[in-house]
């Protein structure tokens, strides 16, 4: 009896496997289904490779633009340094530097030395200047509506 049970188990397993393979082969692995699945896989690979290529091209373009920007900046800096070198070698600069550093003057020029802060211009000692500043600070700004009314109806033409 035990032999027949083990044989039945083996036979039952083989039968189930054959039935499952038959259903799988005839229901799911048809030519149209297989071609559809293969098409979806090939399409997915194509989309993935296209997107990765676009990303690589975009990154490369950004690097090229950055290098062009750096080159332009370097060219501008070189041009600026060339202009500065030409300016420092010019007679005008040498004359101005001699005047500034050595206190030299051209023929016929007189040197005029002024005090750093004349006492007449300080507001706390000059009452006319102090009053004008205090009047301006005490006056409140007019509202926007009032300013428009003055502008539109000629209130400013006094």
C-alpha cells in the first residue's frame, strides 16, 4: 500500500506539472503575447537609453558652456590687465603719480591747500544751515493721495 501511495504522489505531481505547463504554453505563451512582451522590453530599453543619452548630452553642454564662460572671463581679465599696463606706462599716469606722490606741479600751476573741515560749513555753528535742516526733518511727508490731488488739480502751482 505504501508503494502505491508514493507512486500516486509521483504520478500526481507529474500530472499537475504537465497540466500547468500546458495551460501556460497554450494560454499565456502564445506568439502574440510573446511578441507583445518582447516589444515592451525592447521599447523600455530604447526609452532608457534615449533618456540616458539626452542626460549625458545635457551635462556635456553645461560643461562646455561653463568652459566658454570661464574663457570669456579670462579674456576680459587679460584685456583689462593690458589696458592697465598701457595706462601705467602712459605719460599722463606718470605725471599724475609724480604730482600726487612727490607734490610736483606743472609749470604755471599753483598749489592751493584747503583745510579739511572749514568751521563755517558745520551746521551747529551756522544757524542758517541748522534751521534749514531742522525744518526739513520736522516736516511730515504728504500722503500719496494728497500728492496726486496736488498734481492733478494744480495745487503745486502756487
